[in-house]
C-alpha cells in the first residue's frame, strides 16, 4: 500500500493540535520569547476588533479548522527589564515572583509593557 502525506506545520497551530484542542472553543496559551493565545474556531475564520487574527489551524480530508490567534511579542523583553532593574537575577526566582502576584495584575502589567515597548 502506498500512501502520500502532504503537510506543513506552523509552531502555534501544531501546538494547539498537539494539546488535543480539537473542539470549538478549546484554547491554549504558549509563553516563551513571545506569548501566543490560540482559540479553535472550528470551520469559521474569526477576526476580532480586540486584535485576534484568523489562521488556518489544520485541514484533515475536506475539513478545515480555523484558529483565532493573539500575540504579545515582548514577553522576553519584560523578563529582560525585570533583570535590568534588579527585581530578579534568576529565571527560577522570576517564576516564583510571577506566581505570587494575583492574576489581574499580570494581565494589566502585560498590557502596560505592550504599550511601553511598542511606542
């Protein structure tokens, strides 16, 4: 039996697939140098006024799955800033510091850094 497999893999979409986010509404967040939030939107592409942009997640047979993605490109810059002002000098301490802060502070501080580094 001969089989032909054709595929192209992008990192965020493949991570969504790899985490078994197969249902509409399934979401994953990846934090590294940048932060990416990806939402399975099923067979309908979705763009939002809040900055999410549509991508093709994957296609299996005739079924296309779309993703709405949002990203903050400066996550690594925030960590560099934390080091430069002396808040932390070790990534393990940074993780402990982040875990000690209530969730809302994190969301607002990331928006601040997005504005700060983009202007």
